[in-house]
C-alpha cells in the first residue's frame, strides 16, 4: 500500500468516526433533554402533591375513597369533609357540642353504631384527641376517616 492511499483510507475512517460520534452525541443530548423534561414534570407533580391534603374515607366495606384537596388557610378536618361532601355529592350528618366541637354521626349513609363501629379520623396516621372542627390541617397532611370499632 502506498503512503497516499493509506492517508486517504485513514482520512475516510476518521471522517466516519467523527460522523458516528456526532450522531451518538446528538442522540445523547436528546435523551438528556427528555430526561430533564421528565424530572421537571415530576418535580411539578410532587410540588403540587405537597400543596394538597390527601383525604381518605374508609367505609370498612372494601370501598376506600381517596381524594386530594387544596386546603384554605384555616381549613379543618371537618371543613374539608364538608367541602368533599358537596363536591362528591354525599351526605354527612353531625352534631355540634358547644364545649367540645363537632361529632360526625354518619358519612354517606353509614351511621355510627352500625355493627358496633364508629367514624373516627386520623391525621398523618395519628388519632387526634380533638373534634374534627378543631383540628387545623396543613398542606401535605394525610387525613383518614375510618368506620371501625371504637379506639377508646
């Protein structure tokens, strides 16, 4: 092989390698941009999720209702329950005791005392010892109403 022919072959190989590297570079840049878009989207979803209250109603019949709701500044467990009842078209019954607060009697037709079960609420997996209208919720809280045997 003569020297000029070797130079031509090496030149063609070099151009081919540069071309392939360029294609791979563009592909990698595109994948990085797509990944960045997914990360931004995930961060937005996470931020929006943290702004809301997860609100669960467990009827203990296999029917678990789960909602996300944006709380107002002074929202309580009970005010959010009222808001959900209006929004989702179910009925709540309750009694207000002036010194204690609201006592939820029934949610969506399921009344306290049925099968010796009662409506109780938890916030962030803890059972508060105040009436639902006296417990102020915060963004990111998890509120869960359970129809279950009494905890006391």
